C-alpha cells in the first residue's frame, strides 16, 4: 500500500517545534522515506501558535497536502486548531501536562513529562523529543538514527540536556511501539545512496557558494534571512566576506562596491527592504555592475504578513527603478532549481553586467524537500566574462558594442583606469550631457536583452502535451500545481502543467510553444490579481480563461488548486 | 614625488573661485608626494558638486548615487584591500542623505579616507540649507532663516571613536595637503572635513569669513589629539574660532584586519574551492 502520511507538529513558539522537526524528518528520510516539510509560524519569539507539517511518502514529494494523520500537540491550542483536519484513522500524540483531556472520539497517545523523564523536574522540556520517539515507535522505524540526530541537535545545550532528550525519545518510542497504527514503515529500506534534506533557501545559499560567491551583504528580514544566515555560517570556511549592513540601502551599495572591485557579490532582502534597494538597483544597471539579488517576497503592502508567503511582488521586481534597463528575473520552484538558478544568476550577471534577481518567497524558503544527489550537478561552471590581455589605447568601460556588452576590467588589476558613473556617461565613463551620447548609451544597455533572452527558457512541463486543460504557474507554486495536474491525470482528466522559472526577459517563444493547443488555460498564482497572467498577456497576447488565486498568506495545496478548478466549472 | 600632470583630469565645471579647486589642488599634491599612482587609487563619489571630484582627476572612479559613497567604498575596500580608497562626499550627501552609513563607517573602521566637502549649503540645487548650515541663515527655501542647529559631525565622530578625525580649509592648500597625506596613510577610517566655501550660494561663510576664524590646532600649546575629551571640545568649537588640523587620532584594528571573510587573504587574490560533495554534506 502506498504511504502518504501527514504529521503535524504544533505548539507555541519556544516549545521546540522547530528543534525536533528536522531530526524527525531526517530520521524518516534515512530510513528510506521521502519527506517534505513546511513551516508555518508567526512573527514572535515566544508564545502564539506555530506548526510544521512533515509529509512522508514512498515516492518523491514536491508539495505539502491537506489533512493530518498524526497530530503532535505540544499544547492544547494545537488540538483545538487542527482537530478538524485529522483523518479518520488519525492519532494525537500530546503532552498531558498541557492537554488535560482529548475531545471525545479522538484516538490519542498521551505523554507525560513524569513518564518520559522520571524524577526530572524540567521534564516538560523534552516532551517534544518524546513525541519524536513515539512517531518512530508507531511507524516501526528503528530509533537509533533519531538518537544520533538528537545528540547533534542538542549538543550545544550540554550533556545533561542531551541525556534528557535521549531518555525521553527512547521512552516515547517504547510507549508507542506497543500501540497499533494503520501505517508501518517496517518494510522500507534505506536508499542505496544517501538522500538530501534541504530547504529552498539553503539550496540558494549553496548555489551561491558553488557559483563562487565571494561577497554577501544584507540586513536581516524574514524570509530572506535564511540565505544570509546559511552563508554567514560558512563564510570563514569558504573565504566569503559576509557583512551585515546597517540597512538595505547599504546592503546593496556594499555589494555593488565589492562587485565593481571584482568579487562575485550577492545581496538580498524581502518586501519593504527591497523598496529601499530600488534606487541602487538602477545604479547597478547604469554602472553595469553585475549583482545577484535574492528577493524573498512576503505578503504586503508595507510590513504585511512578515512570516507568511505570497507571490505578490512579481510586478514590483519587473518594474522597480526609474526608466528602462535590462535585468533578469529567475524564480525557482524547488530547492534543486534554487541551486541551479542561483548558479546561473551569477554567470548571467557577469556575462551581461546587470542585476539578476532570484525571486523567492517563504513557501520556497522554508519548504524542505528530499532530493537525491543527482538532482544537483557534479560541479558548477563559473564564467566571469572579464576582459583579459592587454588593452588598446584608452580603456573604455562602456565601449559601444554590437551586443551591448562592453569589455569589463577591474580597478587596480591592470594599467587601465576603470571609471563608472551613475550619471549618463561617455564610453570612457565620465558624466555627460551630450544627448546624442545618451541615446547611444541607452540603446547599448537595452541591447543586452537580445542576448540575454536567448539564455532563458526554463519551463517545467508535465502531463500529456496535447491535453486541452493547461495549468500555468511560476516560482514556488510548482509543487502543489504539479501534484494537482498529476491527480487530474490519475482521475482521467487529461491535464498538462507549464511552470515558469525564468521569468524575465520573458521566454516568449518557449511559453507560446508549451501553451499551443490548450483549450482551457488556468493560471495559478499566490496573489490577488494574477500578476503573471498580466505578464503573459503582455508578452504573448494569450491570457488565462480562469485564475486560481490565493492571498491568505499560506501556500497552495494540490487540493486548493483542484477545488479552484471545480468552482469555475 | 610623481609629476602632478599624472592626475590631470577633464576641465572642472565648478564655478570660478569655488572652494573645490583648493581641495583638488591639495589632493593632487598629496597623491604626488605620496607617489600613489592613479591605478592604485579608487575614488568613490556621490551626487552634488563633490560628486564630480574624481572626474577631474585621473583615477579609478565610481560615481554613485547621493548619500551612498561609504558603503560602495567599504565594499570595494573589502574586495581589494590593496586599493587606496577615498570617498568624496558633500555635507548633504554624507551628513544628510547618507547619515546612517557614516555611523556604520565609524564603527567598522575600514582603511579608507572620507573627504567631506562642507560648504554649509546645497549648492547644486541652488542654495537650500544643508545639515551644517548655521542657525538663522536665510535661503531660498528657508527665507526666515534656518531654525535648527547644525550637525556637529566631527563631535559625533569623536564620541563614537572614529579612528582619525580632522578638519581642513580649502583656503589653506599647504595645510590641507598635509592633512590629505596623513589621512591617506593613516591605517583606518580617516574622516577629513574640509571647509570649502560656495562662492555662489553661500554669501555668509565666505573665504574671508573663514580666514578670520580658523587657526591651526597643532600649533596650540595644549594639543592632545589622543585625548578623547579634549578632542570632543575641539570638535564642538565653532563660531568665533574654528580649529583646523587633526582633532582626534586613536588607531585600532581595521575592518579588513578583523573580518573573518578576509582571514585567509583577500578573496580577489585567493579563491577557496567549494567542492559540491563538501557543500552538500550537511544535508544528508
């Protein structure tokens, strides 16, 4: 029987929901399970309600789904909130010191701090670990790998805390192993080669490292911070200058200074932070300084919902800054795409000397996927596209060329002087008010788009290519929409998927080709007005017959997409 | 000493008699005496008449946007510590638009020179008040006079432990040259504010007005630039007497020396390989 189990771990901030999710998910993955988990949290340090949903299957997963089969309730609110989602054979594992009594009709496994850690006053701190052990006990998964992972997780808190957690996990395992449960993983075997459990933003950070990033500057802001932290933790090891900036304006200008001087540079932000960066975005374009910008959007306007998700900044990223200038916008749909597109972003930025965006959101940032090693390349090629060899005469940083790309040299690295200017400038970089030069320079910059568009495509397609029903989506919505399409085909409704991950310059021909013959075009986006649909119409003249939109701060689920299709029918 | 012609840029578009000419002359003289070649030098400027400064020189140039000279200069210095990096900014650029970056630069202490063109007015936009305009000064936008006190940026710099703080005067080129030379060779963040009269839009703080007030600090009998409290007093002295010279000098490790990302050498010269399997090892 196919395995597809949803485990929801809920509690207040500070109760250790996050602390146990990763060890639990990893233990299940190492046992042979395919794991996908999402995080839903509030903008606070203690209290409130947060939960993670770990989905476990015996086939690859790229999406969360609705429903709960195992509810781990570290407090009473978790039971109250998520009880309606519990499936008929669902079970609640709960902390008896927090949840006095389960509502009638619910199957439960109560864990009391006294049972888990006899004689330890602070026993309640390890109920989360006890629950982890209990999950493995129920599913008949060996405990030992989890104990190793818990050791790593709590090592920094000292031997005593590690001991408590191991004891609690073991006791939870024993209590649960005596219980019958509908799903058993006893027959599963570990994968022949180790799999990887990685989140979207971790993969972006790794992609940057693999691409040779040497300079990172940023100001903390959810959900972008994950990339910044992941790079900061590896800065010394890989010789990366990671600098926390005084504000987002400084972050982008620091990165431009470093890039101008020759380093591969990355900055990033979210929502309002990008509002602050837009002036220097134009500076990057005007000075033709390569730059990779991670723009992790969140629901707005203004502060909006800081820890939730949205695809509402597509229009902003495409249009930010004054006047016309070339840029590239990439929007990954999985961690593996996040890795590959980040590496690509650096090469595009260097080749075309312009800003390249990675447009992400909380849904991708905090979604953790099981990937195989083969989902990532063996190595990443670096193309710095710098001019080499001796120059001829006076160096012109902005030499007029047929493809718009001027030979790039670095200051202090040769006899040439490198002069860059935010004013309109002559080919040698000095400011000018010669309006004829202005026209030539403006056209030169825009000419770079012609080459750039040739390098983009990046469509993910699935389903029969001649299916009349075509679902279009972009960025982080890939997983849920792809699963909706798969379910449609399983239920004998032919449907195809077209997912865009390389959004600008718009891959017009590739998209037109993929949409050919579609009788019913559905666009699914996590925003309120269908921003990609507008872009599609602008670029191809085609537009969706139906929009499936969501703007409540939570990501799509396959079920939501399917309901959206039905509502329309 | 290198020939001065080495630094000859295009003809300046400043007003005749502008205080910026004295700065340009002193700066070139300092470069020549220190034998800093144009190729070694990067001047980062912003917007305003000061923003044009590097165009009138021969050097590597990044003429960025208003207020943002310091982060660009800091990024470039971290990338290539062998560059001699100078940020050229006006009082509006540095003390107004880019104030937060100035606070950060004092704390970071990159080994760069900040040269502040202070003419106490927004000249490029035709004479509005700047953060350093004196109270009561009437402008087009403040016809009844400025009603807020000026920013004492040098006093703030001393209070925050900026490693090197000085004031020069564009009307005393020989003295200003010495200050530029010390700033360019000082290891750490050197903040040099230069009184630089605007001959068109500031009819109060003229060359003559300054000449009647300025004096050279280092000639004072109690000169103690290592003494924070003494320096603070001098940094706040303004009005009848205006001190020139190095006000505060207290070296400490530079940003490049303490930054973990540069511990193994500058990334531009030393690239650390990132093998894929090593990168992915944390995730299995």
